[in-house]
C-alpha cells in the first residue's frame, strides 16, 4: 500500500507527556548509568506522564552487555513507563539461541563481546559447526532466564503523538501498518536517504552519525556509543525536542 499524501508532519505529543528516548547502548554500561542519572535529574520537577523508550541494540560491541540487560531489568523509576524496542542485535542473539542453523555471522558484528560478558568460552577461532553449537549450548546455560525473557518480550515499534519509534527505520512509501519486521530491524540507506515525509516522524537508532540527526521526517540518535563514548537521549515534550548526552 503506497501513501497518497506526503504532508509535513508537525512534531507533537499529548499534553502533559514527556518522552526520553535512548539510542543504541551496545554494552556501554557506564554510559547508560550516567545517562539514566541525568534523565532522573532532568525530570524531577515534571509531574506529568513520563516514558523512557529504548531503541534497541542493548548488547554486542561494547564490553558489558550482561550488565546493561540487568540494569534495564532492574531500573524501574517511580511513575515512569519504560518501553523496550528490539534491535537487530537482539534478534540475532535470539536466533542464535533457537535455530538449528547457528548464526555464525553474529560473531563478526559484535557477538563475541556479548558471549564474553556471559562467560561463554571461545578457545579458538570457531570454524566447525560443532564449535558454534558448543557456544550456543553454553549461552543457553549461562544466560539468566530473566535476561532471556526480557529480550524475548522486546517489541518492534511504538507510536505516540506524531512520532513512530523503531530501531532501524521503515521502508519508505509504505504504510506504517504494512512494514515488515526485517526492515524495522535492519533497513539503512534506503530509509536514511529518503527525504520526503512519512506518516509520522520516525525516531530511530541503528545508523551511526557523529551528531544526532533532527530532521523533518526522521530523528536518528545512534551516536556510536561503543566507539565514540557518547550515548544520546532525545527528549520530547509537546512540540519541543532537545538532546541529553552522556559523554565519557
């Protein structure tokens, strides 16, 4: 289904609502703790509805995936709703745990760091199927059930006001209702290069940029925390947009 209209969407949230949207954490536990502290301080005087929306990719690349997941499970601030979206890295981990054909590519784009954080031993360069099956079994045994449940319960998108929150982006010119999970988790250039407007303003991570990209049709807030030591949070209220960052 292709959209017939392509009108500019003005930013807005319902009255008395504030959203804190956090970009890709990628195992950077210290940055996450610092950013959550800044968020708590920022919203002290706000008495309305507060939401923290995480855009996925909590794991891989950085050194502390296990600690990040534990913090997300335990961190439940008073009078604040938390929404946890799924990133492509969480999807690959879940696939790694389930599929008979073990996903070998995961190790090449960050999986080694996650396995190490859960004390899964990799004694050599894995090449044989039995090597990957062994790692799969170790992870099944060492991944806490609470962590597995958390990852499995993550969702693909969330929408409020004129905003649509998703990990990677959407397939341009296709209705939000018709999007495929693969695109929501993995799309990149075809989405980020699209300059016309969507049904809503798309807030996303996944594609790294040096600075947050606050554009008319999309807002990208993956500032590559694992490499840049900068973790970004987008704050939305009414028609206002601002940025909070943790920088180490």
